[in-house]
C-alpha cells in the first residue's frame, strides 16, 4: 500500500476514534478535528495491531497529541481494539523504523502544526 492510498481506503471498520473522547490527548485543541480526521481515515479497514496503532504512534511522534492511555484508547475505540499488553509496545515509534506509511503520517501531522 502506498502512503497516499491510506486516506482513500474505503474498507469498513468499526474501530473509529470517537473525537469527543480524544480531545484531552490533543496538544493543539483548535486543530484537533484535522488530527482526528487523519487518524480516522487511517484506521479504516485495518485489522492488524501495527496498522491500527500506526496513526496514533505517528501523531505522538509528530507532537500533535500526547500518548493516549490504554484506557482512553479502550474507551474511544472499544474493548477489542488492542490488548493492554500489546498497546504500549505498538505505541513506540521505534517499532515503525523504516516504515514509509508511518513517516508519511508523521509528516502529515507536522503539516497541521505548521498551518
């Protein structure tokens, strides 16, 4: 998958972030809608833990949001989104070293900071 295909993914997914529950994690509240929109589009159709966690890890690495707690993820994305034992491992940016989609997402989030 090419990074720009990420936002055009039309697969259904029921693990979409509920924006209101995620506002506390946003570093720049006035741009939260844009950040959440990228996360939501990135989650569509994703079933693997790494794919589901990639947009959160990229947003944290870009410093547009603080790392959400597992409880916040569970509350916003549902009980079956990812297990607590796997969550913190997949939130580490080191896990995405050399991952072009992660780098692309991080750059997209940084553009929001600069706009």
